[in-house]
């Protein structure tokens, strides 16, 4: 009898502790899983595609590996946009498919998962975590809200302006990582954090977009800017100074920051026009925070010194060989060595899903680049417009960069497109400076996919929007951005000294 009772207890415990596995089929996700696989295998089994021909008559054959890379590119895009599996899992699939289907050796495909750019993102997450843990983010949020007031529209504008200004001096990844916890504090004060809100969407999507727009304004906003200027000098023999770059790019960048604000007010109109009692709540929080703590000073000093090295690096020859990822990770090492960070912080507060997302993005980007697929796509696209009006050609080139930079590194998008576009510009008598600035500006605004830029993925961690929403609204604002670029090309840049056509 006792044995029977014990068995009954064990059976009950077993039933309660072991969750029952239930197979649930999501038809929509299953459809997009199959669609991605179908496109991949379509390019895998297709006969060789015809070579691309540039304006000079040079042919570029597409290798079998490049053809398969295009198929994998389409598969990854569909799985990422429709989130058929966690975004980090899709990234793992990118490495697996390359190894299994002979696109690239596993040693190359998976090596990109630890590319220095990915580690730079990890370093940025460390900085954001340190600011949050020390309480600096709350103090910064309180300072900004004191200026912005209680109206949600001015809070949004203040957020976007601060984000854009910071990207003038540091990489937009580090800015987004530092801004994220501040915005979470603001969302908490808004009073609705359990479910996504229109204000939450505006706050985080707008921050990601403003970071991109601001980063085009100076050469320090992103690696793509000095890379594009260096490539331009190599192809044309003309140099673009630091100040000249900002002279032409800053007006366009700030026009886009204002566009982001207006767009968010129209498409994500906050549920409430004001956060009543916010001023009193802000003052109460300021009193609770008290004076600046030693922890806050410590984090600010460490982060400030690291960012100072990154800012002056291009001006100090002895610092130029240092990899920026290693420099930024020094901050994380110091936080661990001083026991400010713990193992629990590393395990629970760092988003490994986001790191995997960018690892996969790096891998597919290099796959397209090194197999020649990206160059083949670029030449085929631009060749369609070699006999078009000069404005159509420039906008088509800009559109191509905008599309590419949503999938691959913006530096890679510039490296693939700019040389070809400069060759075509010479035949069409288009000002090469116009080509440079149009191309570089579009590399800063990957507004459709999370993998396009680190701020996009960091904003996604707020859980205020889905990948589908980001893609849908990102597509709309990208189209508007191309329209504004046309106006800048026709009206602003000629006034600043860039005539569109050279005879």
C-alpha cells in the first residue's frame, strides 16, 4: 500500500514538473519558412546565370558559390523579416547553410561570427549596461525631461536631437546602447510598459532612425564615411576635408532627423499628448537619486576616456593602428576587473540574441562580397541606368546602396557600389562629388531591417515593435528619404558648390 502511495506521489510530481510537449503549427510562419527554403534551392539548382557587364565592357561571371549566396541572402531576409524563428537562430542557419552547401568553408563562414565589428557591438552593450547599472541613464533621462517638459511630441524631438548630436562624435552603435536605458526610463514614466504603445514605437524606432541620420553628418559618425572619402580620393585624386564633408552632409542629415520626428508623430501618434504630472515626478526622482555617486563618476570617467581615444584616434598617428573594437572592450574589461560587473550581468543582461543577429549579418555580407555575388548584383542594377537622365542614374545608385546596406555592412555596400558608380559617372558627365555624397548618405539609413544597423537591433530589445512593423514603416520612410535626397541634389547641394553635371 505504501509503495502504491509513493508511486502515486512520484507520478503526480512527474506530471506537474515535466511540461507536456504539444506540437503547434503556425501556418503563416510555416509558409515563410518554406518560401525562404524554396528561393534558396531555386538559386541552388538554377543553371549558371549570365555574367554582368559594366559600362567599360568588362564582364563579371557569377560563380556557383555566388549564385548560392544570393539564394541564402533571400532566405535569410525572409526569415528575419517575418521572424519565423528567433532572429539569432536565423543567423546560425546562415553559417550552417554556407558550410553544408559549399558556399564557403565552415572556417570562414563561422569566423565572421566573431568579427571585430560584432565585438564592437558587444563593447557598446557593455557601456549601455554600465550606464544603466550605475544610474547614469536615469540621471540623463531626468535632465532631458526637465528641458523637454511634459508634452510627448517635445519629448520625442528631444530624444532624437540628443541621439543625432551624440552620433556626430561617436559611433551610432555606442550612442544607441547608451540611449536605450534612458528611453526605457522615459517609457516607464509614460506609464505603459507591459504592452507595446504608439509612443513606445515612436520612441525606439525613431531613436534608431535618428542615430542613422545623425551619423552621416561627420566623418566620425561611422567607418563608412572615412572609407568612402578614401575610396573617392583613390579613384578621382580629389580629397574631401573633414569640414567639407560635414558642410555637405550635415544639412541632409538634420533634414532627415526632422523627417523622423514628423513621421513618428504622424504614424505613431502618442496615445496621450501630455504625461500629466511628469514635472513633479521628474523632480521627485531627482531628489531620490541624490548627488552624483562614486559609481556614476567611475563609469563616466572610464567611458569618457575610451570614447576620447575613439574620437581623437584618426588625428593621432600612434593611436591609428589600434582596433576600435579592442579600445571599446577595454571599458568592459575594467568594469569586470573592478568587480563592477558580475557573471550574472554577463549571463542575464547581455542580449546574445542581438549579438547572434549581427554575427549572421556579417557572415552573409562577407559571403555575398567574397563570392562576387554583391558586385554582380550591383553591376546588373546600375547598368540598367547608364543611358538614363543623370538624376535617375544618381537616385538609382542611391537606392541600390540603401537596399544593400539593409543586408550587408555599410562599408561593404560602399566598397561594392561606389567604384562602379564613379566609373559610370565619368561616362555620363555626372559630378563625382555628387555620387560620393549621395552614396554615402544612403549607407547611413538602413531603415527597413534590424540587421541593417546596430541601433535597429538595440531598439528592438524594447519589445515595442515587431520586425514586420519595422520593415513596413521603414519601407515608407525609405521611399520618402529618396525623395528628399532628390530635393537636396537639385536645390541644396548646388547652392553649397556641387553642380550636378560637369561638361
